[in-house]
C-alpha cells in the first residue's frame, strides 16, 4: 500500500495540508510528512530510482530542498548502515508518493519516521514531474515548504536565501580513522562533506584512512606523512572555500599522490587556477554519462553537484580526462605529476559501480611513489 496525494491519507494520519512555494510564486500543494516545520532552501531534483537513504544522508545536499523525480519513495524502508553520514543535512524533502508500509528484510523503520527523527520537513502528493520540468526550464531556484498562503515577507526571505558556510556545517569536527585488517597505505582524507563510502572503498583496498576536518592546515596533514591525500565531496560553491584552496596549493607541492571527488575535484582545480561556474540545474542522480577522453569509453555515473569547471581554463601541464556526454562539461582532470580528480562519484551507493577503478588508480599511484 502506498500513500499519495489523495488515497489513504486521512486513515493513516497524514492530514496536514501544506505547500511548496517557489521564489517565482508557483505553488505546489501537498501533505506534510516528516518534521512539521517551515523550511527554506534551494530546490533541486535528483533522478535516482533507488538510493533515497543515501540521498537523504549525503552532506552535499546541505541547504537544499530535494525533489525525487522517481514517483514512489520509501518502499524498502530505512537502513542506518546505508547512511552516508551521521544524519541528513538537507533542508527539505519532496516526493510524489510516500510508501508507509515498506517491504524489505533489512528495513529498520519507515521513511516518515526517519524524517521526523532528524527534524527534516517534507511534503508528499506533489506533482514532481511538473516541478522538475519547471526547474529544468528556468534553472534552480529557492523555495519554501510552508503551511498557509505565502506572505510578502516570506517571499522576500525565500528570494534572499543563501547557503552559508556549507562545508563548515557538514565537515567532521575531530579526526577519526577508518581501516580494515592490516593496512598497506596511510591516506589522509580531507572531509569537505564526505560520503562514508569513500573511506570504505579505500579501506577495502588496504588503506588506513585518517579523516580530518576541512580546516586542517597543510602543515598538519604533512606531519602525518600520508602515502596519499583524498579530497572528498561536499556542498556549496567551491570558490567560497578560500582557506581550503590555499592548503591544496601547498599540499600539491609535496609530491604526495592526490585524488579528488566532486567538490574535491573542483577545489584542486581552483588551486591550479581554473574557474568554476554554476550549472542551470546541476547534475544529480545515478544516470549521468561521462566519456573517457583517452579511450572513448562511456561510463554511467552517480553525481550530485550544482557547479562545474570551465574546461577552457585548464592550466598548462593538465588535461581534461572525462567530459559529460549530455552537456560537454568537465568531469575529470589529470595534472602533471600524477594527481587526478573526477566530478562524478566512483564510490556510488546506491548507484552504478562502473568507475570504482578510480580507487585502484589511486592505489597504483601510491605504490608508484614507494
């Protein structure tokens, strides 16, 4: 049985009528799920047909109201071992149909209960197809999930909303370790909003991963004498992270192999003089095709980002290694000396596993330095 905009709502206790309001004034009525509170954020859509638990707990969604384009969400419940961080960081959640009776032997609870537990407001019964088409046509815009009619004051707050200190809000506060068995390599991962599966993939390949906060100095990182440096994913505008970029300028001079994913990819590029820009509606989902420039092979990838790099600003000694088949944007950069980064998520959970070999490439780079 499923819960949607009309059928089954009242008898199952979902009765509070609310609305998603876009900054252009467009309104999408629905019914409240999760925490019952007002929220404002940047409205974005993600196209994954599965992996909603990972989506909810991906720190890269900080400050955003996330719209699931797949119509039925919650059908396999919630599993805390699948969390990509300790809690959700998004501002709100929008679905068409919410399943309140999950069927899965691993399920530990209902999606609605998870949203309530972590204070995430949501709305179901929304015409997410129409909403997604609007965002695709006009670009991402701010919005609010509220009860009642919008006021002039609310519309002003919606239009004025900006993400502030995105990376600082989701990064760990103290260093911690992730490892399996007897490690062969020491890797320091800078946490800009890291998904847990990045550290898991490294640990499974024989790495003792030390995860450090985003504001850890280059000098402190080098004191640990790592064999490799991992630059994690994270939220927000890459150009706002001035201190983090300055540390990468220093770290790359060490000669220690560096591998960056998503925001880490963008920050290392900015440290090398490249420019970034905001995409019209971003790349979010599990079906983004990217082409390997060297081999011509196309991979299907998981992505979650609203900014991209300007391929025309690649510095001397570096080259674009992957590009997005849909819009031609930069999806990877290789640098003189061996450092490399990708915009997509090779650790994807849930999502395609086509590009996990990028972690093997990082292991080979560390072996080559010994």
